C-alpha cells in the first residue's frame, strides 16, 4: 500500500465527511466527484479503474439499481461488475417549489399543477435520477400534466429555481435542505 493512493469516486456530488476516511486508513484518500449521466459516468469510471481494490464508489441507488435498466444495452451489470462493500443508509427525497408557488401542502401542489392548463415542468438532478422516476410516478399515479426537465445535477436546477425559470422539482433532501432552511425553496413533502 505504500505509495498507492486510494481513490473514492462519487458519481453524485455527495460532499460529506468522506474525507475523514483518510484518517481511518492512515493515508491520503482522493475524493473524485464524477456526476452526470444518471450517475453512470462515475460508475463507468470505477469499472474502468485498475483492479487493485484502491478505487471505491460511494453512491446513491441510481448507478446500481436504476441506470443500468434505462439502456437497451446496459453499460455494466450492477451485481457482477462491482464488489459491494457496505450499505450506509438512505436519504429521503423532497417535492420542492419556489416560494412564489401558491402551495404549501401536497393537496395544494396537485391543485396548482391541475390549474395550470399546460404541462408543468418539474426538475430533477438528471435523466434517470431517482427524482426523475419519483416525479414520473407522481405524474402517472395522479394523471397530472407534467414535463420532466433533467438537469446536470441539482446545482444548475437550483440556479434556475432561484432565477424563476423552474417552479417545481423532486430532489434528495440533503441537496435541498439548506435552501429550504433559508426560505429560498419550500418543501412540500418527503418520500420515505
């Protein structure tokens, strides 16, 4: 292990206390954020890495349980191509709107969408993301007139929401919580 630097790849930008992994291992760990492509960019990067057990991937469920099944020819097999090490936990997803949207509850959100008379754009962190899938399920279950807008991550989506270009999104709680606490976005509901 001397002279070999472990690399932790994150296909979604989950910047957190992961850097403390270096302290636990007693050596430098490089955290390499590789978002995009519904998290397949990061997963493919890990798959292509030298098979020396020095490249780890920390991700949400998307690259292993969602993304491979969105392709006619999946880029990898989530069971055979990866060695799964540990389940860390789960994160709720949030239905969020700009404060200008007259909805504070799910009932009000549904009524607002139905009252628009045109497709209501809803944003997510990307095509095939969990936010995209939850939004589509919400749309189908209630027969709502909605149109998905897939962004290249939550940050550009939030920029559009702050600028008034997008009113509604489905996104992970951890990504939206600081904006909701500051009153910049309104959380309507959480998934479990």
